[in-house]
């Protein structure tokens, strides 16, 4: 039996575009009501909205309980912390007294030795000196006993407070676990990584802004905002969000240990700022890499790869980090799309793989329902790299129609440079 003739590429791309558009429309018998199909985000369905409402309510409940526990803990902590500081000072004073006592004892021993060998008029002043030193020793020993008594009382009071605070800290830790579970549910539903990967940065901003009305203590939200601002070319805003994430983590939450995600996002922004910030960025990247080696993070490796992808000289490093990200979390869309972009735009033969990158971008374009002009333009770039001019031109028209009016002029300039004479 003869095989069917292959579909010409121009027709294939046109079919792909029509399919993507049609997939965004509900079809009877294809999916259940409220579930999301291709080209539709789950958080926009009725079921998704209901689930989002549940997540918001759960987050509010967790924060309400957290505030209640914190209100019980705060006065105890206000009493405990100064007491702990006072005990530390008393213990320091005690060590100083011990050192002083040792010196006085040595001095008394020296005077006593001199007294044993003294004769005549030398005896009386040495005896007087010895009595004075012994008096100092007695007074110091009294002070030491009083100081030790204060320490003992303070430690007993501190232990009482610790016993009262411990169950509250345990409850706060449990509530923190609860809010992290709620965040995971929110991330699963709102899909910031998927939105970011297809270039829908405005939607990520909107989703995170909405969530942060309830979840006030989430540094990760500011990480997403920083990345989106970076992609939109607003580096000042990106730095603001990156700093907010770090301030929230260290000042509000009291987390003193560095984390790879914060280091990577700050490094991404500082590397773009250049100048005096470049050296700082390299240090942060090194720290992020060390931390992620201990505790793997797909997000950290992606951000590092994204930064390296800016420079052709770092294309190999970009490939390594993006592949690491995919190893930590296979098929994560952020690393997937940027590895594909790297494969279709890099000049290095060891990095460039136009066929594989194009195939990936085509699959993502189809899965997105053909609705993202930024993702579509990535695929246009890939078609040009693959010398598929007809496909590029066909898709370009769709991308231009999808792009907001304010973006079309800049997009035309980019395409003119990409495909001269078009």
C-alpha cells in the first residue's frame, strides 16, 4: 500500500496555526466542564476558580492561626530575649571575675612569698599589702557568688519561658508547612512557570499580585516578579523585586542562611546591570552554585542558565545549567523553552541544535494553543535559523496579529533584522 504524500511545510504550518486556535475553543465530548484544554489555563476555568477560592481561604486561615499563635508568643519572646542577653552578659562578667581572681591569687602568693623572706621594717608593709589583697579576694568571691546566683535564677526563668515558647514555635513551624503546601497548590493551579515560559509575563505579575494580597510572606513571589520585570526590560524594577525577596526572607522571616534562589535572581539582575555590579554578580552565581549543589533547585539552575544565555561566550555554560535544571525537574517549561532558544540562536556548534530546538518550540506553541506572541516569535526565530523561510513568514503574520499594538513596531524591527528583505 502506497504511503500518503507528505504535507508541504507551508500547509503544515498553516494547519498547525488553525489547530492551535481551534484547540482553545470548548468542544463537546472532549473534556469535562471546568477542566482546561490546550490553549486554556486551568485557573480560568470554573473549577479552577473554585479551587483558587479554596486556596485563598486556606491561606487566610493559616495566617489567622499564625497571627493568633504569634500574639501568644510575642510577649514571652519580649521577656525572654532581654533575659537571655542579660544572662549572657552575667556569664561574661563571671568569666572576667574568674580571670581577675586568678590574678589576685597569684599576686597574694607573690606577696606572701616576699613576706616569708622579709626582715625588719619590710615585714609590716608586706603584711598590710597581703591583707589588702586578701580583702579584695574576699570581696570578689562575694560578688562572684552573687553573680552566679543571678545567673542561676535567670537560667531557671529562661527555661520556664523556653518551655512556654517551645510548643508555640512547634505550632508556627507546622503552620509554615501548611502555608508551603497551600503555595504548592497555588503554583500547581496558577502555573507561573508555564506562563513565564510562553512569555506571558503580565499574567504572572497579575497572578502573583493577587496571591500576595493573602500570602504576605512569600519571597518566591518576588522572585517571579523580578524575572518577569527582567524579561520586560525593566532592570530597576527587577532589582527592586529581587531585593524585596531577600529583605522579606532575612528581615521579616529571620532566615539568616543564604538560599540559592535568591542568590541566583540577584546575580541575574546584577549581571545585566554590569559595571561595578558584575563582580558582585559572579560572586552570587558562585554562591548559588555551591548552595544548589547541596540542595538541588531547578529554579536556581534555570536562572543561571538564563543569565548565561545572554552572552554567546557563555553559551556552553548556559546549556550546562539549563540541562541541570531539567535533570532536577524534567520537562520544567522555563528551562525547556530557553534551552530550545539556545539551540536555535547560539553560534557554537557544540550548543546549536536547530532541529531539536525547533521541534521543542513547535510542541510548546501547539500546547499553548498558539496564543502567545512571544513564544510564537521564538519559533519564528527557529524557523529562520532552520532556513524555513516560508514557515517563518506564515507564522510571523500570526505573531504580529497577536502582539499588542504597542509592541508591533519593535517586533517589526526585530523581524527585519532577523529576516532581511522580508
